[in-house]
């Protein structure tokens, strides 16, 4: 698999995941805004400068994105109690719960629909392989020891 094929596959899997979480196609959200949102989810109570450093986006873009997401009730901002000159950003508690519920949904049905007419055993094998790949690509603490391989016998 070349790098472009991997990139396209990743984008297709993201779209299937979004469909599974939302139940319908996701509204178009600029990639930079999604990147800011993801960073705040992973690093709550971050300052604009910290988000800027981690995302590599311009400070003005991060500030504008945070302001727009705050206006929509998605993000909350507050003065840092340790340094009143600093503003910290976090995801609104209601939105965080909703995101957690959406993320917990299984994507099996969306994967099956995207793959079309596929037999259930092949679909189960594909899902198992994707789950295993997810473990392998996550933090090393969760990685299986001994290099357990998934059979590549599926089409």
C-alpha cells in the first residue's frame, strides 16, 4: 500500500466513522476547526498558545475558531485561576457527554453499508482486523505482546 492509498483509506474510514456517530452525513466543518476541537478534547484547560503550538495553526485562526465554537456553545473559556492573564479552553460539559455517547456507538453497520454486498463472516473479519490495527497504532501500553498477527486471508 502506498502512502496515498493509505491516506485515502484513512479519509474513507473517517467518513464512515462520522456517519456511524451522527447517523447522517456530517455537516462540512473546516479541517482546521476540527483540529482545534480535537486538541481541546484531548487537552482540556489549554491556553490558545498551547493549542496553537500543538496544532501548528496560526494563533489568529485558533483564536477565531475558539470564539466561534464558544458562541455555538461547544467550547467554554475561563480565566486561569493560577494566572488571570491567561484564558483556558475546554469542551462544554454537555457537548463532552454527547461526544462520548456518539463515540461509543459501534460502526459495524456503517462499515457493512459502505462495503455493500459482503458476507457476514468477511465483514466480521474486517472489523476484527480494524480493531486490532487500532490497538497496534495506539499507545504502546495497550499493544499486545508477542506480535500476534491477524490472518490476512480475507479478500
